[in-house]
């Protein structure tokens, strides 16, 4: 039976869903933007700062359920402007140990929640 978790430090999801859903093998984390995080109004609009805030929060959320960034196997990134991919990548890469990065999709999604520049979701394998 899946376990559903909402992070008590974040607002309730603005959609009908959970922050994290886990089964016996994987943790699935819903998409997260800077607008989903308390006190980030000043960070919205700068791709590097938004990416850093979102990745730090995703890392913290995983650790809350005893999963780590090294366990991440898949990431979906949505950018408001795909021309900002290199700036986003410069921050994103800091959270993983290369050259063995997770599988990833990156798309342009011009209307992200809260006027944000980036939304990131991930899937991680739970440690045995």
C-alpha cells in the first residue's frame, strides 16, 4: 500500500495530490517550484536562485523520508524558457555526483505555477 506524505514545513499542495508518495521500492516527489516554498517571493524570476532553492528543498524532503540525492534515478525539469538550461544545469549538477547522473527529461513549460522559471520533480529508489 503506498504511503502518502505532506511536508509539514510547506503549504499544503495547491493541487489534489501529495508532496511525496512511496511504495516499497520508490519515493515519488511531486513537482516543486520556488512559489511552493515559504518566503521565496524575492527569489522568483532568477533561474539559478530558483533552481538552488528547489533542489535544496527536494534534498531536504527526501531526507525527511530517509532517502538521499544519491538514490535519485529520474528527474523531470520544466523550464519557463529552455534557453536558460545551461544556467539551471550549473546549479542542478551540484546536487549529484557525476558522471552517474539520474535519467532526466527537460521541457519548456512557459506557464509554471506562481510565475516561476523552473519546476522539478523526481523519483528515487528507496534504500534496502
